[in-house]
């Protein structure tokens, strides 16, 4: 039987949704716990090491069917040593396509053994109303059942083996959604958006975010004046496209 000493919840979560999903999972484990938020820009150079008796619960959002470029950079700062890992992706009811496979390859290259994975529907970070309220109570029940199955798998394991996930490395560009936030007339220039931006893409709160913007919408979510926007015309186009792309209520998927 595999013996674990501690579980780490590690997340890149600009708008807090991925963090909330991992917070549903973490209490299910009867182990010492620690949260590691790799979202802030200040964490970009922080390196973390994990051993074979640790359990890493790693969560990221999916943007445009890809692992976000900033999330990849943060994950590369995590160094496992045959560390069992549960990989979690969240997405706004469109589809995660091959991003979970991409995530698995990235984690494995950094010394983790992906033993389980989950793709969880969450409120869309760009268009309000798409998957609003997700994950809901039904999702939470399925997530709880998934973690129970993971615990059973761990309790029966003599040694950990990587779990295969079907897919291929995606080729589409990252961070290419054709919208970038900017401040509107409500902006007071307080600078909260710039301080919170994971990519430090906001030099002037009143101007459009710079080229390093990953379209995570963290600045919009946490602006105290509700003064961040990406423009009415682009907002209408984004809503129309994403509403069509997200038709049909998706359900969480789990891999063991």
C-alpha cells in the first residue's frame, strides 16, 4: 500500500474558479494539507520541490483549448520526484479538447506521475452567463465521488503508475482571443489591476493591456470600481461566438 505524508493543492487561478474547485477536493484527504497559489506575478521565480510521498493536486484553467502560457511557466517551477499527481482543468463549457493531454505531458516532464485527472465545467471567465454557477451542487457531488475513488486507488497501490490520457499535443496558438481589457471612464487609476495581473501587462490602467496579456480577465474580476472592460463591440462578438460554441450543458469528466 502506498503511504503518503502530505497533500498539496497547487493552482494557477486568475479569477479564483480553479482554486474553488481544488478547495472542494482538498478536505476529502485525511492528510496534512498545504495550498500553493502560483498565480501572482511575484510567484514567477518561486521553485517548489516534491517527493515520492507527497500528493500534488494541480489545477489550471483552459484558455482557447490550451494550457495558458503563464500556467506552463509556473508549472515548470514545480519539480516532482516521482510525485503522484491529480491533474485538474477547468473550462467554460466549450471543450478542453487536447489540453488535458498537454497538461499531462507537462507534468510528467517535471517529475510528476499523473495518477488521475479531471475536467470540470466552470463559469466562463469572458462571457457572464455561460456556465454561470458551475460547478454546482451536482458537480460537487461528482467531484467528491471522484476523490473517493482516487483515495481507493491510492490505498490499493503498491507503486504509482502514470495513467494514460488520449490526445495529441495541440498546435493552435495560445492566448489568441482577440480581446484585451482596458479601463473605462469609471477608472480612478488606483492600480489594483496592474498589481494583480499575473503577466504584468498593465502599465496604465486606463489603456489597453499590453502584448503579454493572456486574457485571463483577472483585472476585470477584481477591479474595485468595475472599470475594466474589453469594449462593447468585441464583447458582443465574443458572446455570440462563445454562446454558440458552448451549446449543451457539459458534464465533468474524470479519469482514473
